[in-house]
C-alpha cells in the first residue's frame, strides 16, 4: 500500500506556520511589556497584569501547538522511512 503523503505534509505545514505566527505574536505583545515594577501606580500595574496574562496564554498555546507539530512531524517522518524501507525491500535494491 503506497500512501500519498502530500496532504499530511500540508497539514504539518499549517501547524508549522501556526508556531511561527505564535512566535511573532508573542514578540509583538512582549514589546509592549514594561519591565519596571510599578507598585503605587495602579494603572501601570493593571496594564502589566494584562500583558502578563496575554503572554501566559500565548505561551500555553505555543507549547501545545509546538508539541503537536513536533510529534506529527516525527510520525510523518517515521512513516515515510517505513514506506521507503518497504518499497526497497520489494524491489530488492
């Protein structure tokens, strides 16, 4: 059985683009982060909390999508290697 891997590679590419998008989005949000600790200014503290919450959410989804991308890519590569091995054993090369 010879399976066409192009649709599976396309799905993996979508996941990879998602990881790249999350990296860019995190960099953009982190550029608005204020690294100075504001204790008395409540407006700045709430802004820091908002940015920190956004970064936590982006990091959570980034880890999830990255793990899915890596595992899916490894499975795809393993199947490709297996398919190549079976094809070579049939031809006797």
